[in-house]
């Protein structure tokens, strides 16, 4: 059966008008649900304030139990990560007879990142503890980066070119018709060139190659590739799985503003919690998978922004639902979103969250794929539809309901509602529930302190206190850098105003 739908990036690419209309309906649906929720809060606060007040209390209780539930996952995920960092993964790996057959192919897409960003990433690969004669490293440079990109490639090649089994630089041409300029098109071009020039020439089995695609700022911890190879070889069907580390945004965390730190730690904690719920997990940012699976689906899509999560759905649909994400409970460190000025940091932070929220483009892709693919069981389809829609709906609405819209019945309910006992008790009840829900903030503060890299000498010891107090900014970050960019992304998709790829600026103080 022709699975042409695996390469669809948006509704406008479909030639059949019925399919195009259906796909557009799917694109509208996420934003429609979010806006319907927000508008309904206003309307019913006016016409049925008692019902809305009861709903808000029930929702706050639900959010409290959800916070406790996720806090337990955070604690468990953190403990597993710390334990895995203590394991001698090479010793465990060497007990598997065919481990020497495994090659690691590492692709590093680079656009405007400087030597100060890329060099530590390559150094991390060289010091990872895995045999370097089993590593193929690809520096994927964008042609648009100009002479600066080529100069970076020359410097990196001079320093590291002889340390690995193969080290190659690939230049991704600009302005290829049908491509969205961004990470996905760059890494897809690089993978195809490496397949042509190295893998096929050396006749290396695709099943024996683990592909890791990393952002330019991703620094692996010692033992990462041994841990990855161990999980790959121990999996019953490793070519039907992606392997996901925990992204810790801590490389430059001391240099970032407090708001950016809270957002970065919150993102790290979310992915740490997701490792405890692998049945809901899709790939994100830096991840790994079999070259066979990558080749089977025709590599990353070049016409989407969120290629890191799309690659999971491509495989899931291609293999008729027989594909999964395996949590490694092992960290890789990445940059906190920082810039030379506070205002620029906040602008960049919002743009980055909007780009992540643009992962909502995978919902219509998933729905359309489920409609076309009759081999995937109905139970799997229902589960993924509910869990994915709940995730994006919560992202765009929960913060607003909890911290802003909860006061609407008191504002719009009229004098009749204000005279009720419920009106008097609503703010008190919600306040008490929110105080108990602060357990999540306390947990976040504790784990953030334990994940901090060593404090640079230029920062005073009192900065440790600020690392704790910063968590009182959490409600602000949930709304401004959570709900707002999510709503914008869903609204853009709803109206067909498709986003392009925005490259996060990398900044570290020298």
C-alpha cells in the first residue's frame, strides 16, 4: 500500500481536494478546542457563574492531584538518572558478544553557532568513553552560514578530524525547492550523503548503526554511548524503537536570567517525568534510532518544523503502530536560552517556546495518518489521540484557567452570584488548593539545585539563594512562556499561517 501520506507537511500539499479539506479540518481542531475552552469560560461565567465556580474548584483539585502525581514521577526519574550515571555501562556492554559490531553515527546540524558552542560538543563525543574507532561524526553545515560556517568546519576538522573512525563535513545547499530551511532538511541531507559516501561503500549493516542527531550545543555525559548501545542491543526489536535521553538545559544556566532558568529547568523536569511514562513519549530534540528505520522511512521530513517529534510519527505510521520510544534515564546537557540582554533573552525564549509548541502540527499529521492506515489497532489510535490532544490542550489552557480565568465568575457573575456563599468561598478554596499544590514548586527547587553545574567564581554565593527564590516566578512563566506561545502556535495552524523554522540563538559569556 502506498504510504504517500508519510511525507505530508501541511494540508496544501495534498492534491486530492477531499483529503486536503479533511487535513485542514484536523489542522483547525487543536486551536478550535483551546479557544472554545477560553471563550466558554467567559460566556458561562456570565450566564452560569455557579457552574463555572464549581468547575474551577474541581479543576483546581484535579490540578493538585496531577501536580502530586507528576512530582512523584519527577522524583523517580531523577533517582533513576542519578543511578544510571553511576553505572559502568561499558562493563555491562562488553558482556554482550556482538557489541563491537555497533557503530554510532552522530549528526550535528550547525547554522550560525560559533566555535565556542560546537567545540565543547565535539569534545564531549571524544571523551564519552566509547571506542572512537566505532564513531562516525558528521558536521552538517548550512550553505547559508557562508564563509563563517566553512571556517568553523575547517577549525573543527583540524582539531578533531583524526580522532574518530570517520569525521566528515557536509554542506547543505540553500533554497532547495520543497524544503523548509531548518534542522530537519540539514540533517536529512547529511544522513543521505553519509549513506552514499561511507556506509554503503564500507558495506556496514544498517541494523548495526545507531544514529544520534544532536543540537550543536548538546554535550553528552561520560558513558552515554555505552548506555545507548546497551539499551539498543538488549531491546527485542531495536530497529523499531527510538532512544531518548533527558535534555538538561544547564550548560550556561548561571549566565541566564531567572525567568529563563525557571523555563529551562521546567522543560528539563517535564522530560524527566516523561521518561517515567514511556507509553506517552515521543522523540524530542537530541535522540537516537536505528539507521535501518531511518532509511526505511526515507529520512527526516524536510517540509516540517518539528522534525524531532515528527520522526517518531513517521516510524509509527510506517511500521503500523509497531514502534516505540525507549527512555534512557540518562542526561545530555544543552544550553539555557540566553542572550546578551534580558529583553533579548525573553524574546528568544518566547520564540523558542512557540517553536516547540508548533509541534501541534503533528496532531493533524497523526489524525490523517490514522485515518489512512487501517493496520493500526483502534485502541492504539484512541489512546494516542486522547493523550496528544490532552497534552496540547493543557499546554495552552491550564495555566490560564488556574491563574487568570478562575476569577471570572466573581467579575462577570453579577450581584446575584456575589451574594452567594460560593462566591465568598471561591477565592479561599482555590487559594488553599494552590498552597497545597506548591509541593510541585518545592520539588522543582530542590531538584534544580542538585542539577546545577559548578558555580563560576564570577558569581557570588548569594546566587544560590536566587536559584531557589526564582521558582516563585513559575506562575508567570506558565502563562507568558507556556500558554501564550502555545495558543499562538495553535491559532497560526488553525488559520493556515504556517510557521518556518526559527533557530535558537546560542549565547555564552566568555
